[in-house]
C-alpha cells in the first residue's frame, strides 16, 4: 500500500513539474505573442507591409524646351525599359545569362550592367535596356517565369527632333555618374539615384536642370513572395518639370547650320537692344539623342577623333584671333585718345617698316591715302599699323575691355571662355619678357596674342551700335535680368557718340560702297541693308619651303594651316536691331566665306521679325560688279 502511495506521490510531483513547465512555456509563448502583436505590433506590421508593398519613385516628365515661336526642340518620347532587381532575381548569374541571350546584349551593355551591379545596392533596380523593341518585349514576356526580378516598365526618353541643329545650344541628357552623385552636383534629391533618371550634361539642359527635372512622384505596388507585382495600391504623380521657352528661332538656327554644313565654325545672331540670342550655331553638331541610353564606344571615339571637334561649342568656347574685325576696336580707341582725327589721311604703299622687320598690307601695292572711314571700308593694314603704334598696347587693351572683350558675356549656357586681351603686364607675367612695338602693330589688326569668341564679337558689335549701352546675351526667356547681373561691368568712361558714328559709317561702307571689302556680299533688299566688318585671321604663315613647292595661296594648303574667315555685322542700317558674328575655321577670306553667311542670317532675322517684315519696299536687284572689281576672298578681309 505504501509503495503504491509513494508511486502516486511521485507521479503527482512529476505531473505538477511537467504541468508547471508546460504552463511556463505557454505563458512564455503568450508573453512573446503579446510582445510581438501588441507591444511591437506596429513595428512588425510595418515590416510586413514593406515586404508586401514595394515603393518606387516615379520620375516626373521632364520639361519641354521650345523656341521663341513655341516649336518644341526637346520633348519626351514614350519607351519601354527592362529593369532588374538583383536581390529578387534568385540565381542572378543565370538570369543575366538568359537576358544576354534574349536581348543579344553587346559587350558595352554587359560591362555597364556589371558596373551597375557592383556600385548599386541589391534592392535597387538597374536598367538592362532602356529602349526595348516589340520583338524583344514579346520574347521577354514568353520567358517571364524564368526571369525572376526582371520587369518591363513604360518610361520616357528625351528626344531632340532637331538633334544636330540644336546640340550645342540645348546640350543633351545622360545618366547620373557616380562622380556627380559623390560630389553632390545636383543636390541630394533621392530621385538622382533612380537608374532610369537622365540629367542635363551640357547647354540649356544642364543650366536649367533643376527647373526641367521637376519633383519625384511615387507608386505603391503590392508584390508576392517572388517579387512579382500583383496590383498598384496608390500613385503620386509628382510635379512635372517646368517648360522652358528660349529666345532661339529654330528656322534661323537651322539655316545657320545648313550654311555651315561641311565647315567647322560658328554663327551668332542676337537682338542688339535686349540681348536675345536668336541663333547660337556651332558646326559640326552631333546627334544629342545618342547620349540618352549611354553612347557606344565606337560613336564616342568617332566624335573625339573628328578633326572638326564636334563636341566643342565654338560659339562660346572657340578662341580665335579676331583678324580685321578687331580694327573696329583699334579705330575707336585711337579716336577716343585723340591720336587720329577723322580727316587725317595716312598713306599706304603696301607695307610698313619697323627696324629690319617689314609688315605687309593685304593689298600688294597699297591703298594710297586713306582716312579712318576709308581704312575701315577697305581694311587697310598699314593704316591700322600706324594708329596702333601711336596707341600702344595698354591703351588698346583698355578699349578692348570696355567693349567686353577678355571677359565672359554671362550668357546662360555653360562652357563659355574668356578670351585674351594682352598688355605689357600680361606678357611680363606670362613669359617674363618685355612687350615689343612690333607686337602692338599686329595686335592692332587683330593678330598675335589677341583671342576672342564669336559671342564676344557679337556683343562688341551690339555695344557699338547701341551707343554704349551694355548688352548681356541670354538664351532663355525671363533670364534677361539674370544675364545682365552675370555679365561683368564694362569699364567707364564710355565712348563719344561722334566716334561711334564714324566707326558705324566705316562699317556701312564695307558693304554698301563698291570698294568695300564685303560689297559683293551685301543685302540687296532695300530697307534691310547690312553693315559690318570682314576679317581674315592668319593661322600659319606660308613658309619658304611651301613657296618653293609653288604653294602661294591659302586654299592650296592643308586644311589646318588655312586662314580663318570672320565677319561681324548689323542690320538694318537705318535702325539697327540685329547683330551677327560668323567664324569659319580655315575658311579663307572673310569677305568671300563668312560675310555671305552673315548676310543670309541677318536678312532672315529681319524677314521673320513682324515689325521689320511688314515693310512694303520692293526687292530690287543691283547689277553685280564687273569681274575685275569683285573681291577675290584671297586678298580682301
């Protein structure tokens, strides 16, 4: 009996221990459940939702870029892109192998994808292809179940309908680089990390990136355990980028590029009164659409190795000796300092001597006696050698700076260069050598160390006809005040109006008098006349060795050794409104090559101006000069 009782007590004790343990375990589980569901419930609910809901940033439509008449020059085209989320792809290597086979990806694309996989977090999608074709989409849908983590999305791609025509003015867009992200160039917008985002790299696209980009939206997507999208829960469209209207006239811009076809050069047309730039052409251009999805190595190398450097905006960054267009500066400077009178006549016999050096005029045999207006009209080098020697380089440099040379104009397009106006101090600092009088002579005709950009030459011309009023070029409507603030102040005092009038008269005679260097390139439509100044900038002298081989003309030399052709002008003469500056690299004579381009552009600008085009003057053809009186282009500026 006692043994049975003892066994029962043992069993009871064990049952109580097991019961207590079980109760403790149940209480622990209940406590844990209470902790997880009640105390930490919100936290784990959020985590659960994050697993179920995929939040993606939506790139807002980029703002359009239009010309002055509303023609769209940069827009957004619909495209289909393939995205891959590495952490949801399962066997990433196998998935990539299948995608390479299906899409026939190039070595360049494979390298780009591999680089993206290394530098981006595994949860961020990478763009495998940003421009899927219908056949590729069909193949991807067919193999949908074998491609975990891959998804097709509808997106937008930047499209430039006038790609090569506007490439330098508008620039282009491309993916954000790692360097740009690290340096915070575009700010800390989380949208910048989206692989499909494109940002402005040059031109207006770069300058107005913030305005054009807009604000990101978001999309909440419900996904299953495999990461496949089940449905869209909510969408915030964000804020589209701001549309931008430029001052460009796409018709004149296209005309400029057509006139420069096959050449290397630039053309600027600007409203002389308010600084609106109608044309900012640089030739050759490039296809700005190539950069949207990453330019191929072959296409990039072709652009880099092109001797006509299509990637350089020559209108803003092309540095050229201004040649005889600089005689406007020399003439105005001599008048301002009282070192020449309007009626003083200087004799040109074809050369001038300085010690043992001989400085030639472009016209063999010389021009005879000429006053200042006549010297501008016929671009006499000897005349300007003389007044430059009277001035000295420091006075000439000061006048140049008053006209805005050697400083950026402040135009709202990135990449502008400053140019160079030399003086004694500059040479001493740069070369540790003194300035020589002979260097002043060649500077007086726009050669030597003097360097300018086409946009500077356009602004210089605008200031001459504006009666000293400073003009700041700009390309986006509404930016006139900003451009004026960005432009450097021109030095005071300004020029006397009677001196400006003399220079303007000389420019008028260049195109309107039979012995003017650009008479053959004049505008023949009454009331739309053009005035201006030609220029030929020597790149390299014809050597004795070349002369021994019979090479005596510019056009018989290698392209890189030929002279640059330049022209600056304004129209109409009676009430000037538009200015133009044209530079054709290695083009030869300014009168034969650059002046006709400026003529056509200035005439077109006037005809497309409602205020000027309504003139009722009938077009009158003027009989051309006899052949023996026509400027040859080899000799004339």
